[in-house]
């Protein structure tokens, strides 16, 4: 029995606070080679000092509802795997509203690194994007260290009962409070909740200081107002 299967079984036996969020994740025999991810006119190279970090996690059922037919989403959404929250990425923030990005040219993320972290970030192309845009701005980091750091931070998170939250009246503030209650040291002001235009939960952005400790989010970071109505898609089309 593999460690991933053991982890999945353990997660499913925890009724309220899930250790997941790969409820089940079987790696494919081969992994698609990512394309280079490069700066552009709309996403230029930007060299700025790092003032802190954002750990971004994505609610996979909603993502698969809207994006599951894309070839790049096949592993996450069409392979029989089942995900809850997935790791979007670890983003260096600046001291103000702007942030560093695409700090230096880079090659492709090595296949062993992708394979090692694919059950956290279930897209090789997204991993290439995260390393190129964000990881290259972290001094002294290579892809293996960048993804090991982000996956470690993601792996520490615990989650409220998403099924129960999906069935009752919910606001962004109520969800943030539930998330905070599941994670010692994290409070609702240390995260931002985002949703799509229909109000379905999209992502949670957790604010970290330069030592990767939870900290209060800056006012400019955005996210939903506490009283905004929020819905949780449970994974049925």
C-alpha cells in the first residue's frame, strides 16, 4: 500500500478537519512536458524587494467544473483522481501593491521535481508557471527547494468540513473564521477569500511574513468582503 493511498484513507476518516487535500491521487506513468513560461508585455519582468509571501490554494471542484475539459486539466479533473484544495503557489509579495515576478530566465522544471509535487499542484504547466513567475524571485532557490517549501506550507494546512459549509448560508467571513478555527495561529484577518462572478469559492490566499509565518494581510490585497455571500461547489456537474 503506497503512502499516498494511506494518506488518502486517513484523510477520509477525519470527519471535520481534513488533512487532505488530495483525497485520492495516483500519479500517471508519464508526465506531460511543460512549455516555457516567459514574461510578456502584460506580465513583464519586475525586480522588487520581497516584503512577505502569499500562499494560494484553489478549491479544485469549482476549477474542474469550469476548466475540466481543458487538456492541461486532465490529470486533475479527468483521471479518476479526487482533489479538495490544491496548491496554486507561493508568491513573493513586495512592500507595496506591486510584487516581483519573472526575476530571471529559467529552464524547464525537472521531471523528478514535477513528479514529486504533482499531487499537491496537479498540473505540470502550472508548476512551470509558478517557478518562472514567482520562484525565480526567491534568492538562493532552485525548483526543488521552491516546491519543497511551498508544499510543506500547504501540507501544514487543515480544513473545515467543506460539505457542511456548502449546505448552509455562508459568507466569506464565516468561511475564513472556519478556516482559522482549523489552523492554530491563523486568524481570519490573515487570509483573503476569492470567488468567481457567480459567488462560488475559488481560492484562499494566506498571508505570510518573510519567515513564512502567518501575518495579517495588507488592505490592498483584495478578496471578498466579510459579508459577501459565498457558495461552495461540491463537485457535481
